[in-house]
C-alpha cells in the first residue's frame, strides 16, 4: 500500500503547531506496519538544500507562474517529495506569514500549487512513483482531493484530515479560474464558502473519507458551536467522518533519554525530576522554594487556548503558593498580559515569549502540572507529552483533551485510574476550581505520584493510530488492513 501525505508542515523541517508533529511522526509509524509513505511539502527556503541534492521527478518551466521541480529526497527517516518552486516558497518568514507577520498575499497560489502537484502525482502523471491513495492535511492541502475528484477520469481515493477547523483557507472567488478549477465547482455543494472559496471545504466535499484528530472533536464538529460554519458540510458527510487520536513521537519525547532535560528519569525514578524542576525554576527566574506546585504553559498565545481566562485566574494560583512558567508567543495582548503579570510577581511568574523546543522539553520534565484551558482543542499534543513526562495535565474538557486525560475525581481516585484534571465549562470559576483541586492534591505526595505514574503508563505512541489509519486506507482500497 502506497500513500502520499500532502501537508504544509512536517517535523523536523517546518512546524508551527501540532500539524507538523503529526506529518513528521505518522509516516514513520505507518512505515512500521507496511504502509509505504511519502510526504509532499512546499520547498520552503529551509528545504532548498535538500531539494538541491534530491532526484528530480518532474520539471516545469511555468508552474503557477514560475519554474518548478518535484524532487524526491530522503531525510530524518522520511521519504519526501519537495515542490521546489522558488517563486512560491523561497522566502524569509514562516510557512504562511511574511516576516512582518502578514499572510503572504499569494497563499492561495502557493498552496493551490502544492495541491495540484500532489494530485498530478496521484493521477500517475509523474514518472517514478505513484501512490495508491492521497492523504491531505488541513486547508493547505484541501484542494488536492478537489483536483483529483474534478479531473473526471479514473483516480485513486483520498482522505482529508482536519487538524483545526478554525483555519478555513478562504480566498476571493477570482482564484477559481486562476487555480485551474472549473467554474462549476464554485457552488454551495462545491468549494464556495461565504462568497469566497475555502480550501478546507474543498477537502471536506471532495475527499472520499474525512477524519479529524480525536473522537470528541469529531462529535463537536457536527455542532454549530464548534463547526465554524462547516458543520452543515460535515453533517452531510457524517457517515464518512471519524476521529483518530494523534500520538506522540516516543523517541523525541522520552524522559529516559531526552537530551534537553537536566536529568533523565523514568516512572521508577521520579525523584530525579527535582533537578529538572530546579532547572526550570532557574530558567524562569522563579523562587526555588515555592510552597505550591510549579504550573507550566507551553502554547500558542491565542484565544483558542483560553489563556485570557488564565490571566484572570492568576490571583488564585498565586494565593495557593504556586508558581507559573509560561513559554509561548502569539496575540500581542496576551503576551503583554503575561509579561505584566511576571513583572508584578517576580519569583512567582516567569515568561518567555518565543518558540523554544528544548525549553518546552525541560518544562515538561520539570513542571508539576501543565495548564491547558483551551476553548476547543482538536487533539492537543502538549497534554500527551505531559502524561509521558509525569507533568499532570489540567485541561478543559473538550476535543482531544477530553479523550486523553482521565479526571482524578473521587471515583477515578478510588479506582486508581486518574491521570490529571478536567474542567468544564471553559470559564473562570471552573478553571479556578481545577487549580484548587490540583493544589489540594499537591499536599498528598502519594496521590500525586500515583497520578504521575498512571499518566506515564498511558500508551500515547502512534502505533494504535497508525493502525486505525491503515484500516481506513484498506477500506478505501478494498483491501484487508
Ligand atoms: P496547536 O497545534 O494548536 O498549536 P498542539 O498542542 O496540538 O497545539 O501542538 C502544539 C505543539 O507546539 C506542541 O508540540 C508544543 O510543544 C509546541 N509548542 C507550542 N508553543 C511552543 C513554544 N513557544 N515553544 C516550543 N514549543 C511550542
């Protein structure tokens, strides 16, 4: 079985969030169970050296406005197909934004081209490798199933995965012609979305199977409160839609071998976490002798993540003797809010604005609890890392957070199965109550350790999810998985 994944992010090459983690780890897990997998990525500036040394499968003089090559390359245990098109991707800044933080004005063309190249490959128009199935991720790859379906001839099946419905990939209707899509596709049962085109909707309408990254988010997406205007389309495709939980890369995230930790540890040597805790406190300029737990936050700073609520909950957290270390960047208002809180509470709240992968690892290994008060969370990865690292997740009961954390309520504690704390609704009183419950448990070493070891025993790897995807592929290809 040969599967082409199409995405705009892939760890370790390019990542702005969980999508990159998934497309970096899932192909490896699929390869282990016999699915030959390749990942097609835009040839961003950081990928050009790899593209230069790769094997050209196809070259165009004019592909969406400039020369382009489709290059096969192998790196970091992944088989890659890089769309090397300097006029589209050889730029400074992130994958979607200019260095000034604005969307590139030609993002429709940039990701339309990626989707077109993927569809061409899947249609067998490129010598060298033809997949049996195309798996597109999020809006950036949403046109790939559309190009396939609208081609009209025989074609392989496609799967489309929603990692976050909040990004519809919406552009003016004039792009329909420019991207080589038929006018007929600009319709309510096509890719029209509130008087524009939505690449995400294209994926939802034209792919043969739809998935999202947790069972609870799959249910939530059928509802008006979560569907962001796509709930109608999703309900229409309900029979083809399911949730498959993400896993984590057990090699990159392993407290027994993690080079970013001050001290490695396992479930049986949790006492060694103290060194990571001390290192985290020091990195954030926090007092070494907090009486309460050290809470951490590792997050994009957006409204989605509920961090505005957390700012309001800080007085309670401080009153309980806890400390807080925050790593993240995003909304200017939130950044300012946390920086101001740190300034007003030296030694108790520390903030790093920015993106720092090794620091994120250290915080998981040194924090006592991680706060994730998301308003919605398709799957969430930080709570999975936290479970693996013995950092208790304190999470909103939504999406993948609801599916992966077992609330340590009295029944769960009696049965010895709790792994963290959930709260609902996502509002200040419930968040404060969850902080209180966490601080209450902090005084019982034995129970705290029980929750840590329960979490560390959870299976958060990719094996189970990879098998679920393989079963979906098998269904579509009419084969036994
Ligand atoms: P989302 O994809 O919505 O941002 P996830 O929890 O699914 O949320 O994934 C976030 C990923 O990004 C995790 O791997 C997390 O560790 C990482 N991350 C988020 N912010 C930072 C940061 N400032 N520094 C380092 N890693 C971060």
